[in-house]
């Protein structure tokens, strides 16, 4: 007898649970994308898909803002608008300290090593100009029983 595993089941086994958050239009602010509750989680991937072209010079970064402790940049602030980032482009980063956001038409590398995040929020910080829209998708595995991530 053959057992067939569907794509979402295979993704869950390999990368964990998936959560997405649409953020449009981008504005100059610190925007909570995801809430981390119940304990620590291991972020196994983070990918953004540009849903509306980004055409204005700006800086964008993602950060973890724990309920207790100090805010930590997940990726360095990166200008993704001086050179237009068209709708459909993908965004990601490799997860190493000081990495910039990478953008590509149809393909980008993802994080090389999972990132542990404690209870709090995952935020996008947009500065010095903003337009366009991004849908961010993360996958995670709970490290603590009861830990979860939900779109804000």
C-alpha cells in the first residue's frame, strides 16, 4: 500500500507551521506583523512577496521585539525602493547578523539557520519613504509546549 503525503503535510514536517500577513500600503512606521505567544518558537523560513510595486527610496527591516528583553534586528535595514521592486518579486534574507534583504524575480535564498524568537512580536520597520505592499510568510516550530505564532 502506498502512502501519499500532500504538499502542505510535507512542508509542515520539514519547516513547521505556516503563517502569513499582508501589509499594504507600506507606511513609515513600526508595524507588528506577527504575535509570538506561549513560549519560544524556531523560525525556519521568512519570505516576503511584493503585492504592489515598491518605487520610493526607503529602508525596511524586520525585528523581534520580545515582551521581556531587548529588540533584536532579524535583518539589516535595506533600501528596497530606489531601484523599483516590482509586484511578484520575492524578498528574504539568510538569517546571519548584518544580512540585508535580498530580492529577486521569482527566486531568493532563505535563512541558512533557524532563528529562535521569544514571546513578543515580529515587526517590520519602514523608514524614509514608503509605498507598495508585501505579504510576509513565516514557518516556525514551537520550542515550548503551547508556543505559537499568529498574524497580527
